[in-house]
């Protein structure tokens, strides 16, 4: 039987709390955080008060793009830059992020979303 590792609800919530604890140290820059599974489907999402729509959408796009590509965001951005691409266009305009910088936490086959600024 195939046993695919995945984040539990408890792990997802603990990851979100850890990221929010760090993010709330700088209230002048409200952020959004998305956690997705390896298919890019949302597992958890949070945004700080006064977080604009752009960072919210970017958090979702970054998490989805990295999950689908199987790479951390730093690796993905470096690969896109080395190929001269401004962004990756698959999965629809509302799901895929343009080229970005940053890093993501990883749990085996899953990606925890990066906070968008």
C-alpha cells in the first residue's frame, strides 16, 4: 500500500502559529501566510490586520507555485532567473506566482507557504 506523508491539522496549525509569531514582531508590515498541500490546495491561510489584497494573493500564488514545482521559493526563483523567465504561466493567472524571492519551510512532499509582503 502506498503511504503518502502529509501534514496533519495539528502540524499545519503549529506551523501557522510559528509564522504568525514571527510576522507580528513587525506590525508596520502586515503580511499574509498560506499553507498548501503538495497539490497546491489550501490547508490554512491567515492575514494580519491592514494587509492589502496584493500580499494576500501573492502568498497564495507563491505557496501554490512552489508546491506544484516541488521547490522552495528561493530555488524556484533562481531557476526562473537563470532561464530568463519573468514568471511561470501554468495553472491559470490566479494560481501561479510571477518570479519572486523568499524561502519556504518544507515538510516532506508538502510546502508551508511563505508570508507575502
